[in-house]
């Protein structure tokens, strides 16, 4: 395995150091001008110092260099750099304009407050050469700031910076050798601090424009080369400067032979070199040993990592040949290291992978690549791998590439599983949302079948639900598959389907093949295995741990009828089918419970309506007709009738029916024990025949079967208080297999019918009793009235006449029938109080004394005392008690006035006087009708109520 050279990291930040030094020089110059210490602005007092404007410009340039090198991406740094460089550029341009035009605007004098001259040169004035250097370095900064917009910006900035740096480097060399372009010349020289600052800023700009140049890299690295350069280069420069200065200043004074002087200088240089070398060796010897030990440890760690890595590692050359492979690479590719290195990259990467070309291009252009590729094992199988490449240099400096490979087959499989699960969850979510919005069971079943076919990718799907221990095919999708029609509505007993029964009991999906010998021909047809290649039976059961019962609802049948060579029911598809079945079971159960609850509410409402009709109406025929409407609607049957028992004849007679096509049933009479209805009544039990054709029962009325096409029959005896009242018969024109809830509701309805019949019978008996009692009351009262007439011969016939006329007048006033009965009774008994008057007063031929009149006028009170204890005569008391009261209040017994007098008493008063005056009495003859009319009209408003008088006069007498 080749050694790997780890590139050293940069220790120094050259632009920031250069910027800091330039800023320091500028600050010293400004401090010298402000404090009056002119030597701070120059190297020697005899040389020209740095101008104040130059110092200010270097403050701006140095700050720009520092901020741009430190935080180049910060927006504030960019704005500051643009502002500062613009000011420096304008200052340099202004100085050049002044020099060309020969004018002086006095800017420097304002900053330095002096007009002194150094020789013929103004003290503290920026030279044109300085201005040109500022223009060059300012332009270099402008280019660097906008380098993103121009591809050649680094080259342009480097050239501008090199130009400014080169000018001032020449100035520095001139200063070293004591010839700063001659003060008496026409060109103003650049100050020594100015030249140094320009070189520093220029070096920083060059580094920013081209950070990878060898001069900077070798100087700034922590390698041995960098250490030697940093140690000897400053010394050599210092020695050259010192030697030039000594040659000019000391050698002439010593008057030594030049050869001796040069030998002396060589010896001094050698001594300094030995001292520096000894210092470097002492300092770096231990570091080299530590570096070698560290390198050895690093190589050992890398070797261990290379050999023991859990990822395959391959080392390649630029031409793509593999020269090293770790054990993990040998394992995942199934080849030895020699085979891998001999065959090269083509033995491990699938050349047909379209991503290979892109991977090579990216790795070549960017030096690294990370992505997925198809890889080859020795046996030719292809697997997915995550490949990472990186370019490095070995110990000889040759370029190499490391390739790290991770087998991601399992991860890809997990991703596929996760994607499949996500797809399944999406499907189930969509199905759940759709089922939540579906309110109709048939639509829901069709929706489940369609989702199952599209998600599990089968040929067809159908749902069979349990109904009264029968498995009924309710829905299928598509309705026709490969020329086969699904038997929608087909019914088979669960006991005849052992495989289906077992699946529902075990509550686990089962896959059956076409040739499975355990499935008989009938069950094969039921589960559609007679034309499908394979079917999957998924039980529909709502699993709720909070409930004791988790009823099975039926089966979801998925079938594959195509002869493709594939497995239609993989574990993943079975899991999805089971989830769809669970969701379908919950939705079906919800709708069934909803329909059941709605049906129960409707049935309760029907029972309530039947109860209200029975309680408010005693007409048996109307009640039974309404009752049968509810029976047919709630039980969902075609025909129903009620046969009522005739207790005298002990026969069942047709009373009400609904849904019959022929009227023949209306004449039916059955003796107890005759036919199914007679048998139900005699034996007091229900008769149930769900399928007349299948059971072979002999029906008592075969003509009814023929006329009504009856297929199912039910008869329930109507029993209340232990007595049979009749029979409720149910007919249906198709086979009917109801559940227990249906039969319970039928029994409840039968109880309601029995109550209706009993109430009607009791009401009829009560009506007859009331009529008999009323007749008895009437006969009794008439008997009392005749007894009064017999006692008082003078008024014989009077009671009957006033009674008839009072009833006629009361009818004209709008009295009801019941009120007229009380009016009649009150009229018949109007003088019953006279029973308490002695005969000598009642039959006295002459006038009565005051005492006798007082006793006579008590007869209304006697009537009240006699009749008030009789409850059914209390409403008839108004006439016997108040018929002698007068409209003006002068009557008796209480002197009532106006409308205080009961209306019926006011009516009777007019009729009583009319009949009395119109009849012969022992003490006077009858008046003529005209005379009586005049008398009554004259008494209107005093004795009689005027309204009663007006109406009385209008009716015929």
C-alpha cells in the first residue's frame, strides 16, 4: 500500500498581517504629524516623510484589505471596501490633476498645518508617483470586489497589484543604497514608509487574487521548506541591506582592503549562518522525530482502517487501474485482491449504468464524487452501491484516487419497502376518506372492490356478506370479468362452505389455487375458483377489544384469472388486502349499524303512531288499515291481513287486508284449527314458512297461492290478557328469511293489533252500555215528569210541550247534542221542586197568602236540593233552579239580573210563559196567540232576555 502525503495547513494569514503592518505605518505617520514629531513619518529626518493624505489613504486601504480578507462575504464589509477604495482613488486622481495643472489646492497644508520645505521639496505633500501607486492598488481592489462578475478578474487584479508593488520595490532598493531618486531631481521621490506600506498592501492583494502561488505557499506552510524560508530569507535580505549600508558608510572610514573587507563580511555571514542553522536544527530535530513517529502512527492507523473498514476501499491511478483493495472489497465483490487489481474498474462497475459517465466527469473536474452506481459481483449479479471518490497525493507526489464503496442493497430494499408501505398507507387513507363520505351500502361495497382490484392488482374482487347463516354475494368489480358473470345475490348456507367457514373462524386470509382438492365443486363456484387461477379469501371482521363480540360480516374475495407467470398474492399484497378488508369491515359495520338504528327508529316511530291511533280512534277498520300499512312498510313484505275471532261462532273472519291482488280473501272464514291461520289461533303459536316451495307444506288456501303468487307465509296469533282476538297473516311473493329482530318486531306488532281489537270491542260494549244507561236515565226522568203531571192535573201535558219547544229553541242557539240532552232533562224536571210544596197550597183554588207564596217560591231551591246529589243531572240544574229569575233582577230565588241568569234558564222562561198563557187553566181560559205574543214582547227587557225573545218569535210554534 502506497504512503499518503497529508498536505500541511496554512499557519499564517498573509493578507491580514500585511494589512495590519500597513495600518500601523499609517498610524505612526499621522501620529507624527499631529504631535510634531516629524521623524515618525519618515525613516530618517533627512528623508522626505509620509504625507498626511498618504497616511490617511493607507488607513483606508489597509482597513479594506483586512476586512475583505477576514469577512469577504459580509455585505457591510463590501460596502465599506467600495467606499474606502473610492476615496483613495479620488485622492490619487486629485494629486495627479494638481501636478499636471501646476496648482496647489492646499489639501496637505490643511492636514499638516505646515508650509515647510525639505530642500526644494514641499514637506508633507503626496508625490505623483505615490498617487499613481494609489490608483493602481485602488483599481486592483475594485477588480477584486467585483470578481464574481468577471472571469478574468483575478488575473487583472494581480497585474495591477504587481504594478504598484514593483514601483515601490524599486523605491525601496533605491533607499537601501542611499539613492532615493535624488531630491534635486524633477520627480518627487516616494517616502520610505510609503514604499514599505505600498509593498505590504500589494503583497496582500496579490495573495487575495492568486492565493495558490508557490512563493506564498512555500512561505506560509508548516513544512521544513517553509521553516527554512522563514528563517533564512529575512536574514539574507537583512544581510544584503546591512552590507550595502556598511559598504557606503563604514568601509570608507576604515580604509580596509576591499578583499579583506569582503572576507570579513563572508566570515560574519558564515558565523551567522552556522548560528541560525544550529538554532533551526535544535528546534526542528525533535519536531522531525515527532513528525516521523506521528507519520508512522498515522500510517499504521490508516492501514488498520484500510484493512478493517466495514466499507470497501479501492485505490486507483489516474488511468483507472486499481492497485489496492481492502478485505471488505474482496468480500462484497466475491473476488480476491489480485483479481480486482488485475481486472480493474470494469470488473466491479456495471458498464451499462448510465450514471457511470457522469460520475467519471464529476470526479475528474471536481476531484471528488459521491453517488450511487450499479456494481458487479463475480457471479454476475448486479447490486446497488454508494460510491465516494477523493483525489489525494501519495508520498512521491503522484496523484491517486481513493474509492469508498458501501453495499446499499438492504437499504434500497428497505427504501422500497418504505415506499411500498407509504403507497399502501396512501391507498388506505384514500379508501378511508372515500368510505367515510359514502352513505349507501351498495356504493360502499363497489368502492371497496374497485380499490382492492386497483391496489392489489388482481383481476376481480367481490364481497359476500353473511345474512342469517347464509353467505350472499352482494357486489363485484368488474361486474363481468373475462366473459364470466358474477352471481350477484347468490345465496349459499355457510354450513355448505367449509373452507369459507374455516377462514371466517380463524380470521386470517387464505390463498387457494384452482387445483386445490379441499374445495368441492359447489364451494368452488361460490368463491369463483371455477374460472380463476387463484383466489384470496379475506375475512371481514371488526376487531374491537373493548367488545366481547366481534361479529364476522363476510368475505372479501380477490381473484386472479390471468395465466401470467407471477405470484399475484405476495406477503405485501396479502398485508394490503387484509388492511383493505379491515377498513371495509369497519365501514360496512358502521353502515349496517346505522341502517339498523334507522330501522329501529322507524319501527319505534311506527309503534308510537299505532299507539296514538289506537288511543284516539276506536274504529276497528280504520285502525287495522293504518296498522297494516305500517306492517308492510316496516317488515318489507308484500301482503298482510288481520282475521278477527268471532266469539259466538268461533270462526276467524277477514276484517282488514292490504296488498292483495284479488278480492277473494275478503270472504274468507276459517274455523279454529282450520288452515294455517286457524292452527295458529288454536295452538296459540306462530306459523313460519319462509319458502313454501322448498318446505313442501300443504297450504290451506291453494287458490290464494295461485292468485297472489305467495312464496313465503307467516301467521301470528293476536293474544291479549290470555285471550285470542284473531290472527295476523304475512304473505311475501319471494322467499323471505328474516332475522330474530324481524320476528321480535312482528310479535310486537301482533300485540298492538290485539290491543286495537280489544279496545274496539270494549269501546263498542261501552257505547252499548252508555246507550242503555242513557235510555234508562231518560225513561226515569220522563217517569218523574209524568208523576208531576199526575199530581198537578191542571198542568198535564205542559211539561212535554215546553220540553220540545225549549230543545228546539236551544238548538237554534247552537247548543251541542250533549248539551241538548241536558236541556231536555232540565225541561222535564223544571217543576220537580213542587214535590216539596204541600198539596193544600199546590191545589188551593183561591189566591195564596204571602206565607203560602213564600213557600211556593221555594220550589226552585227544593229542586236544587233534590237534583244536585245526582251527578249526571248537575248540568241540567240551571232550568229547575233559575227559570223564575227575571231579566231586570226582580225574579227568584236569588234575584239574578241580565246575563247572570244562565242562558238555558232565560230560554226556558220565555217558553214556560208562552205555554202557560196559551193553555186553559181552572182559573182562566187560554189566551190567543196574538195576545200572548204581545205580552211577551212587552215583557222583553224586563222579564225576558230580548235576544231570546227575538229568536223565539222567529221560530214556528
